[in-house]
């Protein structure tokens, strides 16, 4: 029972008022009328974009890719190679084989020798002269002419004079100024600071009161009425407008899809179906007839013509080879056959020879000496 008594009541949630109920239906109708053309135009643009992407952009992209891969890239590589061959390699060779050896052996080597053999010993000699002769002489001369006279003047003239002047300044100026600051200026400053602090507290209290009054007036006359108008009028109207836009967008989508289906049905029955029927009924039989009646004989004729052309080319090659052999024999002559030897100039392949000359007649595999021996026996 005690827990029920001390439980915090749930927060108040305002319901829909009469203004919300009266504004909702007209706003939704007006928004639907305004949003429906926009949604239909949006769906039309989306469908057109998909068709353009499928019909135009993809083939165009493939064509551009092929053009880049097959034409532009090889041409670019060839131009790069040509530019390197004409512009880079000559300069690299000139730099590597002309400029670098010339600078190395014509400029750097003489300068290194001059530095090592001439300048370094000369510099070491000048340094020895400077360290052993000039520096001690200059040090002694400066000590005698400047350091000793300046030390005497400081020790016996300036230092006593400075001590006397410091004693006079301390007793004539510093001590009186310290006494005046401690016994006169400090109490006067404390009094002025207390007066200014009290005056600042009073001004701060007055400013705080004025600020509080102005804030109360602004809150009462401007902020509370504006907040009430926003909470009671603008927020419900804004929520209803946003909800009406969402509902109208969905309804317009349904209407747009229905209109698109109707247009697609009309396009199919007015254009697509007749075209498909004409393709199946007219174009397909005509294409088959042309393929069987015209294409097949033309293909067979082309094949026969190709075979005849290949045969003619083979015959021409054989004739050319025979003419070349005859011309060679007419110029060189027929090789002589000697006793107990093979034809040394024969180009035919035998048991002891593995090379073969084209269009050469095969020689006998039995030697002439063996034939003679057999006949004598």
C-alpha cells in the first residue's frame, strides 16, 4: 500500500485534438495531388535510366573498354617506347658515356690533385705561421696596449667613483621613495580599492536586478507565446504534413505502378505481341528457307572453291619445284658415278645418311661394289 501511495504518476501524453483531426484529411488530399505527378515522373526517370543503362551505357562502356584495351593502350605503349627511345636513351647515353667521364677525368680529377698536392700543404703552412707567430704576437700587443690600461682605469678610477655615486643615489632617492610608498601610497591605495570594490558590488547588484527583470519580460511576452504556438499549432501541423507526404508518396507509388502495368500491357498487346507473332510466323520460316535454300549451297560452293584453290596452289608449288630442279640440273649438270663409291653429290637419304633434300629421289640401299662382287661370283 505504501509503495502504491508513493509511486510516481505516469507522464501526461496529449491526445489528438480537434485541430489535428480537421487538418489531417485536407492536408493529405492536397499533398497527394501535389506528390502524384512527382512520383510518376520519378518512376518514369528510374525506368528510363534502367533502360538507358541496359541498352546504351553498357554497350558503350564495353566499346570504350575494347577501344582502350585494343587501340589506345597499345598506341600509348608504342608512343611511350618511342618517346623513351628518342628522348630519354640518347640523353642517358650522353650523360653516362660523355658528360660523366668528361667531368670526372677533366674537372674532378685535376681539382682533387690540386687540393691534395697544392692547397692542403699551403693551408697547413699558413696555419702553422698563424698559430706559432701571428697569434702570440697579436695577443701580447693587445695585452700591453689595451688590457693593462683598461684594468688600471677600472680598478683605480671607475670603481671608486661608482661606489660614491651609488651611495648618494641610495640616500638621496631610494630611501625617501621607499618611506613614501610604505607610509603614504599604500594606505591611500587600500582606501581607493575598498571604495571601488563597494561601488562595483552596488553596480553588479543593480545590473543583476535589471537583467532578471528583462529576462522575465522576454520570457513572459515572447518565449512562452512562441513556445505555446509551436507546441499547439506548428508541431501538430508539421507532423501531419510529414505523415501526409509519406502516405501520399506510398499511394502515388501504387498509382504509378498501376499506370506502368497498364502501359506495359498496352505496349505488349499493341506492339510486342504483333512483333513476336510476325517474327515466329513470318521471319523464322523465311530465315530457315533462306538458310536451307541459299546459305547451305553458298557454303558448299565456298568450301569446294576453297578446296579447288588449295589444290591449284599445291599443283603450282609442285610445278615450281620441278622447274627449279630442272634449272639447277641444267646449270650444274648430272653427278658422275665412280666405281665402288656412292654418289657423293646425291641428296637422297641412305643407310649412312640421315639428311633429306625435298623433292630428291631415294637412292639405292645396296652399294655398287657389292653388286659387282655378287656378279663375279
